[in-house]
C-alpha cells in the first residue's frame, strides 16, 4: 500500500508551544516523513493564551511542509461559559468547512475538542471513510472530576450521549495510558478497538550530552505547561511556602505557562523562592529545561484518571528526573516508578511535596542517577520516530480492512 491521504483534525496545532499542539505536529510531520499526504484541520492558534490575535474567517497555511486549514474561533477560557462558547464555535466552523474538505483515505480526530467529535461523526458517515479517534483526555470525565460541571447537569448528559456515539462509530481508538483502556472497557468499548500509544517527547536537547546543573545551589525545580485546576499546583505552592516559613529550604520552584488556576497559584506566593514566569518563548524554555535539576509533574485527580501530561515525556528526554505529585496509582506514577527516573509523592497529601524536596536538596548524586535513567527510558519509549511508526502501522491496517 502506497502513501495514504490522511486528514488530521486537531483543535490544537503548531505554533502552540504546549499541550496537544506539539504532539499533533509531531504526528503530522512523522506520517508525512513516512510517505503519506497529511493535511491538518485545526483551530486558529489560541493555547495556552491567545497571543496570536483573532481571525474571523478560515485561512490556509503551510507549516514546515504540512498544509493546514485554520478555522476561526471565538476565543475565551476565563469561565465555563466562555470555554463552552469557544469549543462550540470550533464545532460550528468545522460543520461549515465539511463540503470543502474532500475525501481522504482516513480521518484522525484528536480529542479534545470534545464537541468537534460531532462533525467528525457526520463527516465519516457521509464520506464513508475509516475513523481513528485519538484520545488525549477522557471527557466528560475530566470536567466532572475537576468540579467544573455537575455530573447530573443536562450538558453532561448530552456529552455522555456524544461520548457513547463516538466510541461506537470509531473504527479504532488510540489512548495514552492503560488507565484510559480500563475506563473505556468499563464503558463497554471492545478491547480490540483500543490501542495504547504513548505520546512522544516533542522536544529534544539542542546539545547532546550537554551539562545540566545537578550541583549548583539552590536546587532548581521546574514546572511547565498548562496551569489548570487539574494540575493541583495551588496546594503544592502553598505547602512549599509554609515549609519555607518553618525552615531554610534550599530550593527554587520555577513555573512556566499559564492557565485558569494561575491567579490562584500566584496568591500563594510569599517568597522569592517561587518564580512564575508565564508563557516563555522557545529559547527561554530551552534555557529553563537545561538549567533545572528536577522536573515537577502534578495532577489533582479527584477520582478518575482522565489525562496524562505530555510534559513528562519531554522532561525525561532532557534527562530531568521527575518528582510526580500525583495519585500513586496513576499512569504517571507507574511510568516514573518503572523507569526509575524520579520519585512519587501523593498529591492528596501536599505536605509530602516540600518534605521530599528537603531530601532531594541533599541527594545530588541520586538526582543525577535518576536523570540518566529517565533519559534512557525516554529514548526507548518516547521517540518521535517510534510514535509515528506505530500510527503508520495502525492506519494501514485500518485502511486495508476498510477496503
């Protein structure tokens, strides 16, 4: 089978620096490099903050050799109502664009955006093409678990209907963790329809085997990416500051990114040992990654595990050992423990976070050792080449079966 015509529908795409955007870029370019004709349907860039302005009409561009159709978006994320409006505006723009999209050999839909699954269902039925659903979040589970929406609300009931319809209609579903698989199987999705493919590291160090700190004081801990409620950074920063009040903690916590909970996190800062840097450009992020000693990955679950942060892959590829403040039974904890590339503390007990930092500040040799293990694990499991190859094999199987 020669190269296929692939449409990748992704709410987020390059040049967005964090989240799903870089991962979708990696998939599109990886499949293109394997000989496929890949075309992306995406929203106007907007995440994690609307730094690219607003566009009222669709437009086309080519990003690193990949054609992209950009659809307009009514941008806003400061309230639940604005988030609904933003995603529904993307869904409406997708419906309007359907007649212009043509018939590919296969459609891949990245979710979220969750409402965007409805035009995808309509399109694959009308075009009679196979559909690969690529789940980055388990929605609506994420909305109810984070407390944004009540589980008994009419919106969630409608979302559950769309969720079930999507799982029935999808020919295959790619998930990011074994916890996702268990969640879908519990919802009566056939196990044979589910494929586990980890997200890749979307960044690699610009200088191989360059020097990382691992020795200078204070210990530098880096958090990056979205600062939402599900990350649970607020209680961790609060606990960190309380620990500083009690004792000299030779640690600096540096936080890049932005999000709905950023203001809450900022309110907890009372010292110069916590730096909130906002969304930084690529060069500055490279400097932060290369000057950090330890990476922080945090999750506040409140029940179901509904996503796995792609930042863990990038941290490990940089040889940064991961301090995971998460549910100890989560997929993040499993990766950290299996790789040996870090440590796990319970996000439900925030005071364990600064306690662990005290230990790490006196354990530079252990930091360097676990950083090496993290990088070795990432090279084996999170490479961009392996990621694209797994998708290539799956979509060829799907198209062959469909034909």
